[in-house]
C-alpha cells in the first residue's frame, strides 16, 4: 500500500510539473498550450481523487489501520 501511495504522489507531481511546463513554454499557438495545461491539471485532480478514494476504501476493507500517531 505504501508503494501505491508513493507512485500516486509521483504521478500527481508529474502531472503538476507538466502543467507548469505547458504554462511556461513559449509559442504562437496559445489555444493549444492552454488546452494541454488544462488537461494536465484535470488529470492531477482526477489522480488526487482516485488516491483519496483508494485510501478510504483500503481503510474500510481493513487493509490499513489507524494508529493514533500523527
């Protein structure tokens, strides 16, 4: 489970980094650049929601247990 969360965080950060690259990248075609950036950010939101849902499901199914420690 730890590796799954780590992979999800890396994918989320990668999507955020690609949106930054599309935002900073110069070019003449503004519409294409904006669409790519918006798609990257939408993927990031989707991955974040999927990570939250999978952690919640794993807790409900008993795969992970709260420890009470911060």
